[in-house]
């Protein structure tokens, strides 16, 4: 056991001595190299090494000083054959970008392999050949910095953005833009279109019900005592006016009694439609009318007419239209119960005098085509006055005249006048 321990101890001491010997040898070598003078490093004096090889650049006021190779240096002794290509060393670029070079030409210096640094130049015409682009069209070597690409040249010499691929390489020119070029082509900012309203089929009836000018009228008078009388008149008018058409429905009813005996019982119902031509004062119209009267020789009179009209005025405040057309009428329950061809001539006007007063007038003349002495004439006139303190309640003074040249046993003329309360909705 004792012998084994002594052997291990001897081995450890031997390893330690060997390690110390190696460390001392390495330290001696480092000290020897560090103590060597700088002028003798690598066999050359440091003063003889050019500054550019030492990582130092010298600026002479216009450019960096070109390096001068040392005749005895190992670098100068290496002979490298110059490349056959004359293409200069260029900065990577995009042909669509502006020029960033400094006016390089085809006689730029080659890549320096004899100890001279390369000269950096901007893109030239030859670079477009390398990229497969036509030469002398989009670029000019003489273009100053910041001017950008030369505009394309056409065959007639004008620059309009269309290149002429048949031009020679040396015909490229550069024309800097002028201020007038930008003034002649002002920038126009288009306004995005407004979103169009989309209507479903079930929304059309609701939309059509909007925009109506409607009113209802009511009048009542009476007496009792020695004479018992009662007179009642009601009416309803629906009217819709747009840029393309005017549609109206008008109905009224009158009844009067004296001593509980009916002395008056009549009414009428009319539908009128005017369809305007596009951007014209002319229109097509249609009329349908019904009239009944308990004290005339017929039970019901029907008339159906159509024709053309001309609107002399058609504004929100003033309307004046004349009409001419043809149609037919029939008196049901009369001694002559048949359809009679007839013409129609009419004039209708409406005027908003003030913000609170309006007048209306209408005349329709229906002559028989067979005999113009056989005719009907219907006239209506009214004056509406808006009551103070109200926006939809008015007082209406109206008069109606109905003339028939062939009354068939009754009077020819009937005149109705009334004072009514009008409610607009």
C-alpha cells in the first residue's frame, strides 16, 4: 500500500513539473516577439506600408488620395492580369429609380487589382443592356444628380411617354421638367360616388304613398222653425306631383233637405293623370269621370278621355296647363243610353298667391264630334285661406258650374257655391 502511494505521488510531481515547463516556454516566446521593434515586423518597416493598407484614408479636398504601391512590397510583386471587361464597378440599382450616380462614363476605371481601390460610380447606359432593357431611352449618363430618369423620346423628338425602340443608343437626350408642365395637368381628386338606395319590391307601395298633397273638406248649414233645412257637403282630394307626372283623385258629395224632403243629392268622382315628356313642357293625359244626380234624367254619367297637354308653367307655386284630346261619354238610365264620341278641351291653373292664400280654377269643355252644339261644360273655382295659428287648417270658398246643352227634360245649368273647412294631411 505504501509503495502504491509513493508511485502516485511521483507521477503527480512529474506532471506538475512538465506543465510548468510548457508555460514558461510560451511566455518566453511572447516576450521575445513583443520586444521586437515595430520597424522589423514581417521584414518591412511600418513606415513603408501605405496608409490605405493600414486602414487609413486621406482626403485631399476633392477626393480620397489614390494609394501608391510599394515597389519592394510583396503586394506589388504579385502580378495580376487586368480583366478584359471594361464595365465599371457599379452600385446595384433599380432602373425605375432616380439617378444616384455622379456622372460616370464608359471610360471609368477598372476594378483595381494592382493595389488600387475601386471607384464607385452610378448606373450607366450599359447597365440596361445587362438587365435586358433598351438603351438610351430611359436613362441619360449626363443627367445630374436628383433629376431622375430622362423622359422617353418618340420618333418625332417629342417626349410624351411613348418610347421609340428604333432609336440609336447615342440619341438619348434629357429634358428637365418645366413648371408649366405641372400647371397644364392639374390634379383632380374625384369624389367617391354616394351609396345608392336599394328598394325592395315590397317597399314601393310605402314609398309611393309619400309625397302626397291631400286634403279633406267639410261644410254644414241648416235651419229649423218655420222652415227646416239641412245642407251637407264633403269632399276629398288626393294629389301627387313629381318631375315626371301629376296624379290626382277628387271626389265630393252634396245633400240637402227641406222639411225632411230631399231637395239635392249629387256627387262626382274624377281621376286625372298627366305624364310629362322628358325635359319638355308637353305631356300625355288621361281623364276618368263619374257623376250622379238624383234630380237629373240619368242615374250615372261616365266619361273617358285622353290626349296631349302643354304646361305653360309648372313650378311649386304656379301651374298652368292646356289640354286637347278625345274620348266618349255615356248617360246610364237616360232616354239615350249609349256611348257618344266627344272631344275635350280644357285649361287648369293653380297659383300660390302668398304663403297663406291659394287660388285654383279649372274649365273642361266636352263637345260631341257629331254636333258641336251638343256639349257639356264643367267649371270649378276656389280660394283657400290658411287660418291663423294653424299649418293645416284652411277656409275654402268654392263655386261649381255644370252646364249641359241637352238636359233631357231638366234644367241646363246647375251652380253650387259653398264655404267649407279644409283640413290638409
